[in-house]
């Protein structure tokens, strides 16, 4: 059994299993199997994700490691942004120091 978000996504889009199946061009039984956590091919997952307007990865819950990776990426982005600001400030201060020395 593979935990997935297909039913929740379907319900947020206000779709019945039949409507999703029709949109995805798969059988209702396929939707039922997916929602029950059975395996599916990547092509089937692509069809269902497309019908729901999401990426295939969005069909599955994020793992703790994925959440941690996302948090780390955000922290690194903020760190890089802060470093850039510090370097700009240092360049500005250097310019003032040179200017003050010349005066």
C-alpha cells in the first residue's frame, strides 16, 4: 500500500472518482485502486496528475527528509542573500574609507 494524496486532491477539486477517471482518461477502477494505495505506472500517475492540475510528486505526501531539505534550501537561500547584503555594505564602507582618506 502506497500512501498518496489522490483522494484529498480529487475532493479539493470537487471531482467524483468518475469525473477524475474521465478527465484522466483512465478507468474508475484505476482511480479506486490508486486511492486504495495500489501501485501504478508512471504514465498512469502522469495522467492523473495532469487531470488534477498538479505534478506527479504532489500526488504523494512529503517525507520528513523532503521537508528538511526544503527547510535547508530556504535557510541557504536566506544565508546567501544576507552574505550578498554584507558584501554590498562592505564595498560601500570601503568606498567611504578611501574617500575619507583622500579628504
